[in-house]
């Protein structure tokens, strides 16, 4: 598996590709029933007297804690200052009593070993925190992440890096909470490093050119916008019901000969895969996945180009306006084009990706 930094560099190249192509279907095994999607961009000027700033929403996949899980990290940046953060990790657990990621009970779930389910630790906070209690933890998983995220918010990347060095220099009797208030994770520095790496190297889609952060909120959710063979991670920066920035990516079990797996695919996490598959990010495997789309469904635009078009359409729009677009898409006649509603989009499930953004804002 390529190192995460190489994957980020590869993805950066994808983001400079234009979004004007026309495309057809992302390949999941029933690709004949599938097609991709996109959108456009609008923005409003801030009220007079309010300070407008350029803001970026960045995403990266990391391995901050051991080799049995991987993390999604979302970071909102204002220049070199961290404005907001959300972290979540995904791990395989015994089937009993856990809530799996979307489509775990469908075709997606067939990609893992028989007796385990891929979960979000945040969505299973109570169960996972009980496991931590068995190891002597007195602070829940979500409370630990909140403490780490709150510590990073408002600091520069350099200031967080200084805290990482301080944590790494702690003696045996020193307390992690003396550096990061409320945190007890032994790998607290690893989670902070995930934030730093995402701030420095994470991929991003275009956002509103001017953003006022006074009332902005970062929301995150897991979705199933396209078929039953994958699930999506969606993060949206929004001011009330107006979308300021967004990111969407999907994970699917694919052939390891052609696709790079998520972090720890070659370690303990990957030991839970079924035979001859690897869990892959579609964005970080854009070239390979788009090639499948071309081979199976004659797609003419890449996966990333379609997702960019969808996000471009949503940014600057309200939830109500996006829902109106979804209605328009669902009402298209057989001979009408998706791109006539969402410029640049060709995914047959374009409405599903827009709905993922709406559901995340409302999450």
C-alpha cells in the first residue's frame, strides 16, 4: 500500500482536472443500473461590516491509534489556523450489538470476514467506551476525541506540533491531560498528528470563495448515496442551512491488484477482509475507479470530476434549494440529461449524493 502522503499528492493532481466532462456510471457489480453525478457553485457576499475570509475544508485518512483501525479526519482551516475538526475511526468488531456502517447488511458487508462488522467508533460510542473501561479507561471515546478536537481548534499548525512534541516527551508519571485537558488516550499525540497531517496535506474540493465563520458549523455523517456495495463519509461546513463547503468520498471492497487500501490494510485491520479484496477510497483511487466506470458503463468523466460538480452545485445553496434540485432530478424524463440540472454531473445517482449533503447538514 502506498504511503498516505503519496496518495495525497496523487489526489492533488486530480483536483486540477476540469469538471466539464459527461459521464455515466460508477462501477459496482450491478454497474448497468448505475451512473455518476455533479453540481454547481453559488455564493453570497457577507453582510456589510462582517469580515470575509478564505476557508478550506480538508480531508485525510490516517492511522492515529494502532493497526486495527483507520480514521477519517476533517479539518477546517483559515490560513494556518485550525477552525474546526472532526475525527472518527472505523474498526471491525464482533457482530453482536454493534451498528455497522451503511450497507453492512447488504452487498458491502460481504467484503469482510463472516463474524465481524465494520463500524464507526463514534456511532458505537457506548459499546466501544465500555470496552475501553475494561482496559481501565475512565473517559469515553467520544469525550476523548472532543477534548483533542477542542484543544486543536483555534491553534495554528505549529502550535499543535509543539504540543505533540510535549506529549512525546512526557515521563512515565506525567499526565496526558496536563498537556491536552480532558484527554486520556495514550495515543493523543497520534490523533493530533492526524489533524496536523490533514491540515498540511489533506485533499479538498472547491468551497465558497468568501466565508464568514461566525455561525459556521462542521457536520459529519455516514451515508449510502449509491447502491449497496459501498458507503460514504460526508462532511459539510454550513451556516445554518446554507452549504459553505463539503467533501464526499466512498469506500468499497475492490481488487488489491488495482486499488490501494485504506491505512492499515496491510496490518491488523486488513486481516478482517474477505479473500482477495481491499477496502479502498474511491477518491484516492480515482484513476483506477474511473477506469472501471469507463470499461463497464462508458463513462466519460472521472469519479472525482463528478463529485466536484455535485459539491460545486451545493456550495452556496440552502438545504431547501438543494432539495428542489433533488426533486428536479427525480422528475427528469427518459430523454432529459442530469447535467441540465447539475452542470457537469452524469451520475445516475446524482440526487443521492445531494441528499447525502442535505442529510449531513440536518444530522
